[in-house]
C-alpha cells in the first residue's frame, strides 16, 4: 500500500453522463418521415406537423455499484500522483535544470475526450501532451490482474508512474524530438518505464511503498 500526500491535481469525470444526442427538427429527419409516410400510405403532412423540433436522448450515466471502493481508488491514485510530484519536483531541477510542472490526472469511466482526441477505456491509461494530462479508467486495473497477472498496489502505482514518465519526456522535449515517428515509439515506452523506476526507487527509499 502506498502512503503519502494526496495530490489535488485530480479531475474525476467518473459517472458524468453524455451531453445527449439530438434527433429530429432537421431536413434529413423530415425526408425520412416523408418516405415512410409514402410507403405506409399516410398523408406526410400529418406526421410532419407532429415532429418535435428537438428530442434529446441523454446518454446513460455510469452508476457506481460501490461508492466506497471508488473513493478508495481515488485516494490511492491521488497518493501515487502526489508521490510522483514530490519526487520529480526535486529530481528534475537537479538533473536537468528544469522546473517540474505537475500534470493533471483525469479519472474517467468508459470514454472521454482529450486534447489528443476521443478515447475509450479499451485504450488503457494514456498521456496526452496536448493538455499535459494523464487519463485513467480504473477498469484497467482489473485487466492488469486478470490478463497480465500483476495484482497488487505497486503494479497499479507503477502504471500511473509510467504515464507520469511520458509527462517528464514532454517537459524535456523528448517527445518533440521523436516527432511522432514510429521507430521511436518503443524507445519512448522504455524510457517512460525507466522514469517510473526512478520514482519507485525514491518512493521505496522514503518508505512510501509497503
């Protein structure tokens, strides 16, 4: 279990419903109604008069089955992020002469949007350099246990630290130099793992990880 200061740089978007999808009121909707009326032998004017200008169907909201568990997960993620902040605020100025800017950690469920585009939970955790935010759906931790046989708090903390490693790359300009070239993608992932290892070393040294 990780113990330490909880970061305040958390955006919790779990359980936030969609903005809704609008149906009706447009030219395409009227055309469809006319075609259906002709096929069914109904006067299309009767149907058109009854078309509402706009009908909004709300996207279903995620309902928490275990609020206490979600709260514990948030506290855990905030503690991990706080630990990475403390480590990199010290190391980056010492080793690279750069001030560390804290990233935001966005917690979402199912799907979300970022400066890098639309994303779903199937993508797994990711970092977006466009908004300097980490994105995490806790469902990935279940996959971590089931598919990768990596249970335990440390494995989960390491995932967050890895995405923070990408943030460090962004601050140092490493991502810009890679310029999205495919041949550097593996190297970027390995370096992010290395940065996560740097965090783990200091977290363990400070007794933050049990």
